[in-house]
C-alpha cells in the first residue's frame, strides 16, 4: 500500500472535476462541429442550372421558363423550383425574375389587357416595361431582377439573380 492515501474530499473533488469535464466536452463538441462542418463541405461546381428551354425556341416575346435546383440549408437538402421570363433582345438572351419588387407577388407578361407589351402584377396593379424597368406612377419602386444566362448544348442555363442592367 501507498502512503499517499486519497481522502474522501480529494476523491469527490477528482470525481466531480472528471464528470464536469466530460459534460463540458459533450456540450462543446456539437458547437465546434457546427462551426467547422460548413467550412469542410465540398462546394458545387458552378451556379448555373440547366433548363428544358431550347435556345432556338426563344423569340422576342417573353415566355415563362420553370427550373429546379437543389438547395442545401445546413444539412437539409431540398429541391427548389423557380421561374424566369425569357426572351431575345437583339442577339442577347434576357431572363427576368417574375417577382414583383413591390411586395413579392408574381408578374405576368401582358397580364392586363389595357397594358399590352408590359409585365403586370395583379396584386397592386404594378407594371414593368419589357426590359424589366418599373413604370413610373405604379407601386414597384425598382426594376425586376435578371438572371445570369448561358448556353449548353443548345439549351438555356440560368444562374443567380443580379441587378437589372437593361433599365
């Protein structure tokens, strides 16, 4: 036997310190992992989404193109469907967001018979010109957003929303 005997008080101190350390580690590890995991995740290779719209079928009249992409929020993955109004402006393809800048309603091309060749928001009678510029005197305070546009194998690819450069 050793001459250095552990007293009850020392035993309780060691036990409580050990249990407290394990509890602290159990609380800190998820927080550390939560902070580090997003940094270690692999990123997707490009931001453009391939649509089913053929470039050859796009005319100077806006058509609604729906597209779906996978979105990751933390550890939750979901499919998100969005839309764009797409048309040719000379040699350039324009893709506009259908989300009204007033309150986020959806705009439609020629949605109001009284205003031909304009986008119309039925919620509050908001109007936009063909290039996405808001019509003065109507509720929207800014132009419709644009999407980045590219082509792949004859099909339209849409990217992230950017500020409207046509208005």
